[in-house]
């Protein structure tokens, strides 16, 4: 379904202005902490914001640079041993966009469901620490040493005497002004902007000597220009682009549930993948760093009165106009001000995740371990490796939990025909039908536990009909079960046949029945042994029990 543009509302114009102004300190700061030219962060709020808002199915989502994306891009280029040139940045942004487009067109949005909440919590906390440590030099004037962000944080705290008084005073003043503005309800959405403007003005009036944005880069009073990617660096950056895309998409996935569409239209993860992909390709060609859906920038827009996708479009347009008209003023922003603002952002991320941390902590030791490992990886490894490690941990966590939840129960039919659950018998009685229900996903890791639960047949004559008949019932088993599952069923069928009984299966899908036949399991089970499920619950089970009872009475048939 093609996104509808609709008509702008009055609130969209104001929300776009506030969001565009907010993009100046935040975009430049995020680029700065990641070691990029702040202008690339500034321009990430122009073309990508417009393209993203034009095409997104999550109407109010603002597509722009985030701290996690900036830091991941830094890790990718550093790991590839490439310089932070305009061509390499454009190549990374375009490749990231192509990866997003491919994932969206192939409708692979479901992959984000496999990144667990515990892993995302650890990743977010690690990013927050990365943010805070990344601006310590700007906020204190001291450059912390160490190869690990936690080590750098400890180094900065143990060298407080080396901090520059002027830088600390400006950054601390910025935090104070932000806190005061944040206490005023009407100023909450622009508290960061208010702190930036007030403290910048005070520094200029007092003539305090601190590093300014102009000491790092000149802000051109011009729109972003065409910047072609370095095609030669693309093969080297291909793997890193996947990591940047996953980080960006994982962050953006939390926006749709948090900010539903005002017109009540449905969001679509895959369409949003495509939207962010287009924004990256377009932005990469116009001097922007890789981008993604920004929860913080979207929150600012919504709080400022956004009603339609036009709010995001206006944010990019307003930002472009502000750069054109007020570039010299933006260059006067002190770097300690940006450092103080980003420390506030990092602290807000940590504070905002406090309930998530408590939830994971109370859930299980395994989830807590996954959260802690992801946090340590995010603070100690390149981010593209940390996100891959987090994805692997999520899959392992899923496998372990699935294996733990898998179980066998016995089903006993009542006089009224209904079924109730019971404990699995220790032995399978001869000349009787025993119904076992399997609850699981046919995951190979869960089958050893299931195999241990399976009761052995009582000693009986090997003549057909003298042993037990087991009807194995299940619902929701994959159409293509694991090879381990087929092997276990083969062995149990052989065991029952040797004891004079047999195994029957109830509840199979038509495709699963064909798979069992292709694997030659049906030959081991015997004729009329697989009963396909239909719309009536337990109908296949009733048919299987009736067939098993008939076979016990006439085993030769």
C-alpha cells in the first residue's frame, strides 16, 4: 500500500520547526562523538528526514542520525581501516540503504523479532555509556585513555584534577539550564534547545575561552551538495553496512508501538525498512551519515504537536532554511555545551531503561547474563561486532527457552468425550492405547529431554497387537520438522513394533504428512498411521484413537 501524503496541519509546521532546531545540536553532537565532521550529522536531518517522512508507513517517524548509528558507522570505518572521507561515508550510507531496501523488499522484518528484549536492553545501556564517554573530552577538556569505554570512564574519573575548569563550568551550566527548563512543562520539548541557546549566549558575552564548533568545522551557509560514494571502498564496507542497517532498524522498530499513527492506519515494518533504505541512499548522496528512525527526534516532534507525516518533512525543510540563514551563529556553539547536552541524552537513555533492566533481572538468570554480556560487548567491542554477538545471544536464548518449555503430557479421554491432561506413565501398558501430547517446536535441542520423558513399553510378546499403541498428538509443529525429530520418531516406532505395538501420529498438517512420507517414517509407522488435522479441534486425535483401538482388535488387518 502506497503511503498517503495528505494535507499538512498547523501543528505540523510548528512541530517541524522545533524538530529542525533540535536537529542542530543533536545531529552535530552525535557526529562529533563518533569522530565525524559535525556537518555530516547536521545534514542527516535534511534530505533523509524529508525522504523518510514522505515514504514511511509509521506516519510520525522522523528518520535521521542517532547516536548508535553514528558510533556503529565509526566502528565500521575504523575496523575497515578507511579514512572518514566524504566518499567513504557516502559509500557506507548508500550500502546501508541498499541493505535496508533488500530486507524490506524480501519482507524480512520478522528478523527483528529474534533480537531479545534482554539483548536490546544491554545494547541500549552500552550505547548510553558510549555516548557519555564519547563527549567527556568536550565536557571536561580531558581526553580519557584506554581501549575500552568503561576503562576510559574510570580513567576520566581518576584524573579529575586534569579537567579544564572552563569546559567543566560550561558543560555543567548547560546541564543546569536544561534541568531548569525541563521543570517547566511548556519548555520540556525544547529544553535541550533552550540550554544550547542560553549557555552559548552567556559564553559569548563573557568571552569564556572554550572550544567552539568553528574550531572543528565551518558550517556552510548552503544546502547539502551532491557527494558521490567511493565505489572502490564498497566491497570492504559491505559487511559493516549490514551491521549499521541492523542497528538502525532495531532502534526504529520500537517507534511504531510507541507512536501509533494518528489516522489509525496500520504500520508495516517491511515498508518502514524500505523507507529508511530510500532515506539512506538519498542522504548518502547529499553529505549525510547513515540514518534510521529516531525515537528521540520522533518524540520531540510528537510533543511539539505533529499530526501528519508533514511534520517530518517540515523538519528537514526548516533545518535547511536555518542553515542557509544562520550558519555563522551555529558555528559559535561551544563544544562543552554539546558535551553537556549529550551527557543529558545518555543519562536519559539509562534512566529510561531502568524498568527494562529490573524486568530482565527478575525474569531469569539467563536473560540477565545475556543483557550483561551484550552491555560489556557494546562498551568493549566495535559496535558492528557487538550487535552480531547480541543477535547470536538472542538466538541461543530462544533455543534454550524453547528446549526448556518443550514437554510431553498424557491425554486421557473422559466419559463425555473431552480430554484432560495427566502425567506421562512410567511404562506403556500392553494391549492398550496411550495418548501422548507433544508441546514444542521440533527444535533439535529440546528432543533429548523429550526422549527421556518417553516411557518404555512393558515387556510383552512381540506378536502384533500384544504390545502398546502410542498416539502422538501435536498441534503447531513445523511443516518441516528437524532431522533429529524424525530420527527420534523412527527409533520409538521401531521400539514399539518390536514390542508388538505401533506408533501413530495425530494432528499433522498436509505438508508435514508429505514430509514424513518423504523421510520414509510412514513406512516405519505402517499404513493408516498419520492423521491430518482439520478445522475441528481434536478430530484427528479422535480418529487416531479409533484407528488404534481397531488395530489392537484386528492387528493383522
